[in-house]
């Protein structure tokens, strides 16, 4: 599928933004990719590595000629940047993002768009705990689902173009209501991240010297605790209600298992473990 | 290093026992490996695959000629089997195990040994969520640490032989007090397993249809929930006190993060995430 944009600007050239640029180039994009960000050294490096063609630390400058503007910064920073550049966005341009929360982003950013500029929220289900431009890869989005979350006022041609773009990059677009998105990912992604951070902290509280004894199980379980703290702080803030609800359910599951162990009710404990194993198999067979 | 046993009996020919047999053969063991278990079909398969040389469903028969008896059944079954076969163990033989809990095993099994039979507890830090003979591999223990937990009454030559055996199989023996072992692995292994089961169950409580939306983070975090429920039930029972203590610490870490999110204290939340990330890096650099 042909990529129908000429000038693409990526705001935030880290793991997600850098991988987006690499994927564009890998899929034959012949236009210009401009990177924008606060860290000039990072942008120089991205250009030197051939990931972006040009860069600027002025967000307003970066969007004037762009047909597509992709936000790949922590979700907490999107609104401020949009407010500072909205008047500079070219008529006919499309603005999109890769943030892990969608309801607040779609509700806040859509209405900030000037006339003839469409915002389309997106969340590619891809990532690594490793962050920054050094971790970017051309195949991060290959075969990954990309959740696209149109609002009622989302411009239809813009939506179609964003869907087409992700297809061109090898991802699998899935349409979803932004509120439903946050409910689901609050449980299957945001909760696990908070649990991973809590697990590490609790092991350190037992004894700070013992974590090194952990095997593959602990490594796998806590790998996402290596994710950038500021990114996950923002995600927790933007999906606070859903996250609190799922954390309550999680705490009650933990309490239930704790109670069974306290009462030495091993038959009931095994039953709970079996229930979890069977549910987890639904994920494995994907 | 030469393997100084002639007849080795493995009680429980699944992932751990089968991998032990495969490793022996891969490292040039020329003696006889006998598999013992309750499931004849499984034993026939293990023999057909060349993993074991002979088999029996009679535990007493399996140990009469053995120089080494390895227990690779769920920890809850070891004591019963030992009681039923102790009089049949050959003088001079060594009995060992691969169980994930050690204090109770060492305390209960050591004194059951007849004269001139030494028991040495061991716990190789290797495993897969996949269980059974089909998952056994010759390299499961390669470069894995193997915790060896002598008690004060452990026969020294037997201890030395078990250390040498694990070295021969490519593992790295580490000596540890059995009580200390259970304290450490209660936190870095048993707690994470219970948390993984609880995480899956809580996601199912939010909505049973959403787990399939999980990405790599959730897969990694819940992979150990695929482990055999009966095995982990026994581990929880045998390490109940330590596990309860670490679960309390974990619950308090979760409550602390929940409180920060409730109060929208994002700076403190980021600090907690950063603390966890830095601690997790201790594990990654191993």
C-alpha cells in the first residue's frame, strides 16, 4: 500500500517515534521525515543514524509543512504541545499519536484542532521496556495490532488515511471506542505495569540483597518495571479511574489467595491456580 | 567431570526429571537411568524417546539397585514416597531432589534415611511453565544455578558427590542454608507465582473477554501462571510462613501505589516507579 503523505513530522523521537520513522523508510516512504523534540543531542543522533531526515527543537517550526504529525511523547505532554502549535498546523494535515491512553487524549486534543485538521487517536500494541532512540527498530510495529479510537467527530477521510498508514507499516489496525480502550488496557496493560513495580519494591522490602537470586520467572514478571517511570506516571494519571477499579479487583484477588494460604485451604488454592492457568491459556493461543 | 554413579533412578519423569536424564546422557553418562512414576504411559513414552533406559511404577523396585535416587515430583509427595521405600534403598546410595522448597524437605527427609544413605537437598533454578516429559530438554540446567542446601547432619561425601554431579551437568552449584533458601525464594519465586495467578484472575473479574487484548507485557508477566497448579499448591503449603510474610509486604506495596494514584500524587508515584526500575536493573545485570 502506498504511503500518501509527503512530509511527516514525529514529535518525540524515542523508541516509538524512532521505530515509526524506521518503519516508514523500511516500507519505501520517499518523503521527508522531520523529528521534533527538546533534546537536541538525541535529534542529532537520530539524523546521523538516518532515522529522520531533519530535526528541530521548535515544535511550531516542525509542523508548518507536515501532512502528518505524529505525537510520540508521554501522554501528559501532548496537550501542552498541541496548544502551543495548533495555529501552525497546515490546513489539510492529520494529527495522530501512539499513546497508551485514549479517552482523555481524544476528548481534549480533537477539539483543539484548527479547521481542516483532523485528529485520530491511535495506540499500537507494541513496545519494549528499553526506551529511547537506541532501542528503535524498523519492525516494532510489524504484525502488531494498532488500536485506532475515532470519536464521533473524527474526520472520516483522516481516519481512513491513518488506518491505511498503519496497514502500510505492517500493523493490524483495530477500531475501538476510546472509553472502551481505556477500560480494557487499564486491566491488561496498565494494571500489570503497576503490579510489576509493586512486586519489585516489595521484594526489596524483604531484603535488598535477594533480588539477584531471581530466575527467569522473576525476570519475565518484572521486565516491564524497566519501562520509563515518567511515561507510566502519565498513563496512570490519564487512566486513573479505570486503573483504580482494576487495582481494587487485583487487591481482592491477592487477599483471597492470601486467605486461602492462611487457612491452609490447599484444595481451594489449587482450584484458583487452575482457573488462572486456564484463563492464561486464552492469551497464549492468540 | 566424570559422573561417578552407575545406576540412577529418577522418581517423577516430567520436565525436571526428564531434563535431568537428558542432561546425564548429553554429558556422557554411560550407566543406567531408571524412571519411576505413577503414570505408565508417560514412562513408556520416556523410554521410547530414549530419555530413560528402564521404568517401573513400583517405587520400591526402582531404588533397590540405585546409587543415586533423584526426587522430581511435587514437594508434597516426597515424604510419602520416601516412607514407603526407605527400607529398599541400597546402602551407600545418595538421595537428592529438585524441589523448590527446602527447609521442610531437609528436616523431614534427612532423618528418614536408613543407615549409610545420605540425603542432600537441591533446587536447580531452572524451569519452564511448560510441564511434562514433552517439555524436557538436555540443556535446561546448563549454566543454571543449583542451590544445594546441606543440613548440619548431611553426610559430607554425599554432599560433595551431589555438588560434583550438578557441575558435571553444566550447572553452577551454590551452597545455602535451607531456611535461608526458603526465605529468599519465598520472595523472588513463590510470591511472583502467586501474584501472576492473582493478576490473571483479577483481569478475568474485570471482564472475561479482555485478556486476549494483552500484549507482550501481559504475556511475560503471566507466563508463570501456566505452571502446574498442583506443584505450586504444594510449594505454597511447604513455604506458607515465608510466603505469607512476603505477600503482606507485597499487599502493602500495592496499597501504597493505590493510595498515591487515589490522591493523584504523581511525583511520588514516579519516584516509586523509578525506585523499582533501579532495583530491577540489579537483576538484569546478572
